[in-house]
C-alpha cells in the first residue's frame, strides 16, 4: 500500500539525509523518526491521501475501523519515519522486517505536497534500513495502474512483478479443525517452542524468513491471534490473523496478514486445512468476512483460494528489490500482500 499521491522525480541514492535532492517547494523538509504524538496526524494524512487518490466521496472517512498506523508504529517504532515541513507532519513511511525479508508501507503524503519529492525523501531512510538489516529480499505493494508510482520505485531499484489479489469470502460456521491451536492459548514455555517451529517452517520456504515480529505484535497489541496447525510430527502451517475494529482487518473482518504451510507433496492439502482453520476462527469471533492477499505467482495457492469461495476485491502489484521472485513460486502455499 505504497504510496498515495503522485510520485516526483528523484535519484537512486539509498542514503537517508535531510537535504539530499533539494527541489523548489520543499526547502526545509526534514525526514525524522515518527513519534507517538505524530500518529493521529499520520492517520489523518493516510486516509486523506488514499481517499483522494482513489476518488472516495469523503476521503478522511476512508477505511473506517481500520488501523494501519498505530499498530505498525507499536510493532517497531525504530522503523517508522515522518516528513516534517515548517513544524507540521506532511507524510510518513513504515518498514517491516520479517527476518531476511523486508517491506515498506503505507507511504503517504498530504495531497497538498504531492509532486514535490516528499515520497522520494521518505524512501531514503527505509532503503538504508534494509541495508543495515542485511535484508536479502525486499518489496512493496502499489497501484498497478499508476506509472508515476512505478517510476518512483524503479529509481530505487524496485521492479514490478506479478499482481497480488486481495481476496475475501463470507464466513460460514465450520466444525473445529483437528490439530489447530491458538498461540494465545499456549504457555510462555510453549510459545517459545512454537515461535522456533514457525521460524523453521518459514525458513524452509525462503531462507531467513521469520514472522516472529508479526506473531508477537498481534499478541502484545491484542489484534487477533496466530493459528498453529499441528500433528504428531510437528507444525504443518500457521496463520497470523487480525480481527475487527482497530486492526488492519476493520469492522466485521478477519484479515490473514500472513499464512503458510510447510513445503512438500501435501502442502496443498495442508493449505486447505489452514484456510478452514482461519474461517472457523473468524466464525468463533463472530466476524463475517475472511480476507487475505495472494501473489498470483503462487498460482496453486490462488487456485485453492478461489475453489474455497474467495473472490478478488482489488489487485495491486508487488515490486521487488532486487528484481527476483523471492518466495513467489507456484509451489509455495502462502498468503501475504505487503500492504
């Protein structure tokens, strides 16, 4: 979900700085850490920017009940950046670290400051952060129909690849899925072991991929839960879910932020079971919609979601740094969308 607004021109530099690339109209722009007292303003800018870009009739009221700002700041304040001009916040950007994989967004700029290079300046510290983290694979989700967005990110060596479908279905009540447990139900000792198991499973899909930050953020902030699909041999899959108002899901929805099953000949069947567990969980929380994004390069996962009744609500394109597939392969059964 990066970014709302029109992209300005810029260079390929990956070094964060206050004064690089000065342009008319942005003298005095400061890129700095985003602080807690900035979050309300950042949220207003996000809704106004995206609402204006997509033509919402009342932009500030876009996405009622959803929170993309406070939840991400709380997960890692050191990876959140603000753009300040004359003492006023005019934009923000957030990075996320999943072990060896990084993504960023939402990157938003106040509409009054579009086409002035603010978005490019907010990219500098994020790309530098990826370098410090030693990120092996990084990317973003953006509008496939906007040449200006694509052009901006290409200047930082992000390149468009496959579309990502944001899909949803109505929740129906299903019988409990055997072997599925919730992370919140585990003891502290058990949680440590299951985090290690999730790390090992994710690493089998892409070296160094690690969802511990997301799992712990959901638990610490009370955003939902993580579902663990297990049998006697160990962990078969897991799903990190946001539920309802004040999360990335919004009112009445369960949003699968990440889900994956262990690679192997039965991965597709395990994926079906994990989707069923997510729907059962949503029903137990009295939620009516199940939402998840899947990159279309994961063709078999996409087909499985369609077969279970998911339909595409909208599509974005992922852009990768460098231009490699990462874990977007037909044999990977994984849900995420980098919004």
